C-alpha cells in the first residue's frame, strides 16, 4: 500500500507543480517521477529548516509539491542552458 500511495501522491504533486509553473508538464510518467523525487527533496529541505510537514497525506502532499516545484525549476534551468 505504501508504494501505491507514493505513486499517487507523486503523480498529484508533479501535476500540481507543473500547473503552478504554467504548463511546464513533462507527461504523466515524468510527473510521477518528479513528484516522488520532489517528496525527497521537499523532506530534505524542510529538515534543513527544522520543519516537518509529514505524518498525514496532506502534509506529505504539501512536502512533495514544494519539492516537485523546486525540482521542476532546476530541470527547466538545465534544459534552457542546454538549448543555449
């Protein structure tokens, strides 16, 4: 059940992050990967700041969205540099 929940939260987080950044979606599979990776990044960043937003699904989703936005911003910066 944990893996399925992680995939669902990752997909939602990746989709929300791509919508927050105005149409920079990478597709469903990449949204899931972005969201799952974002959850790790978000958890790490929150831990550095001494914060914890996990515990329930809403907290995990919030953490994953924050992390996914950061990962998507970094990916877009790298993509733009490669295009230059």
